[in-house]
C-alpha cells in the first residue's frame, strides 16, 4: 500500500505552482522581455535553446570572477588614493631642518 501525502503538502505544492505560474507570466509579459523576444537575437535564441542555455550559464559563471576583479580594482584605487593623500599631507607639514641665508 502506498501512503497518501497529507493534504497540507498537496495544498502547499499547488500554492507553489500557482506562485511560480504567476512569476513566469509576469516575466513573459514584461515589456523588455517582449522586446527582446521580438528582436532577431531573441528569435534566434528561441529557436536554439541549447545556445540560450549556454549563454545563460556562461554569464552566470563569469559574473563572480568579474565581480571580484572589479572589487579589487575599486579597493586598489581607494588604497592608492588614501595613500597619496596621506603622503602629500605628510610632506607639506615638515618643517625645514636648516635654513640657508645668503649675505
């Protein structure tokens, strides 16, 4: 005998399916998505789902290294900027050790 699932799990799955359907419908009705799908690129990707999936996976996988690189660039710029400000401030506050006077 197979056990039947409790009614609450079935209702939860139906609710999840309804929310997912609403999400997909809202994405498909988005004006930017509609414009993309009417473009030649969107039509090509619609006819070639493997290429679309490959581009999606490539974009997702390359986002992390590119993000780390941009973070490194910004942090390097900030450290260099603060270093220049501190060095410039330090060099202007020095008092001369000896003065030379011409008679």
